[in-house]
């Protein structure tokens, strides 16, 4: 907040008249503290993308920031109502009144931005919780032989190599990927080769890999993103037993909501798997 904007303006709250700067001192301190914590969490998330504990903290802090900013906005609007009369009586200048209105506009904009971030965070955590439920059985089975849940990539690595499934709709599926992503020439050929490769290395067919790529393309992923991200998504789908296209849809939405990139998909899959076997993490997500 620009302190000079509201300098010299007073507000009556609960029968007491005080300077607006003083009335906002407490909530401004809370906002600064919350923003400081958010920056710290976001810095750590860049180093450890997909960490569910940090995601939960970020969501909680965003909720606190929304609440505090709403409180500030209410105080500013109360002051604005009283400022109309103060302006008419000549107790404040037109420039002071206008500055107060600008402060309200800025606070409203900040509130909308925080609410959008909180909404995206909630959607991402809901998707993580839903996928975590599907992965619980995988975690339990591995723990049953005395091991912690290993990365999804290791779990999938034990799956016997399947023969390439040549489906009649492969070309059709790849044509759709080309139409949505705009990939042509060498880029499209690289995607086709990757789909065939994943069809030969996993339990999924090349056509199913192409369908997963289509969801990536719809999420705005570029060719390089799809080439680097498809494996992590297929590993997760294989471990959870979920439909590959559905898993691709869920992961691309969640990564977008969390501000992560396609390169994080493999690590993100491991985080989802680990979260499903961690009761404390699961409880944390549910509380949010």
C-alpha cells in the first residue's frame, strides 16, 4: 500500500475516530507477514516442484491472504463512505479523496488475484487427492513386502515389455494431435515415434499414447513438452490403473494450476505416489 495515498484521512470505526493509517496498521502487518511466508514457500516449490506439504502450506497461506485483504478492503470502503462527507465539508482535498479511491481499486485487484491463485491451488489439490486415492493400493502392496513406496518409474519399470500394439486408429489419433498442436514435419514425426516407443515399452498401445498427447496439446503443451512429459504421465497411469487419457487430462490440469512445467511431470508422478502412502500428507490435503 502507498502510505501517502491515505495520509491525513481519518475513519470512524466502532465509535472511535482514528487515522486511516493507524486503523490499517495491524492488517497491513499481517498481510506483509503472510506475503513473506508465501514467497518463501514458492521459492522452495521451485526447488522441489510438486511437494505436497509445500502445496498445502501455499494453499493455506493464500486463504489467509484473501481473508486479510478482504478485511483491509472493508476498512478502506468504510473510510471512503465517510470521505464523501469529509470532502463536502472541506476536511480533505480532492486529491486525497481520489488517492483513497485508487487505494481501493488496487486492493480490489490484489484480492481478485489472490482469489484466482487460491482457486487454482484448490483445484490442483483436489486432483492430487483424487489421484492419491487410486494410488493407495499400489503403496499398500509395496509396503506389504517391507518397502516404502518406490518412485512410480521404478514400479512401472518392472512391467514386462509389451509388443507394439498397432491399432487402426493410430493415424487418426496422431492427425488429431497434429491439428490441435500444430505440429508438422519433423515435430510430428518425433511425436509419432515417441508414441510408438511408449507403446512398445509399456502396457499401453501407441494409439493410447497418442490420445494422451492430444490432452497435452489441448493444455497448450508444445512438441518438446509432450516428448519430455509423456513418460511420467504414462508411468502414473500404469501404476494407478487409471485410463491413460484421463490421467493425462488430470496431470496437465494440475501442473498448469500449480505453475509447473511438462519437465516436472515425472517428479510430479512420484510425488503423487508418495503422497498416497503418507497418511499425514493425505490428512493435510483433506483438511484444505
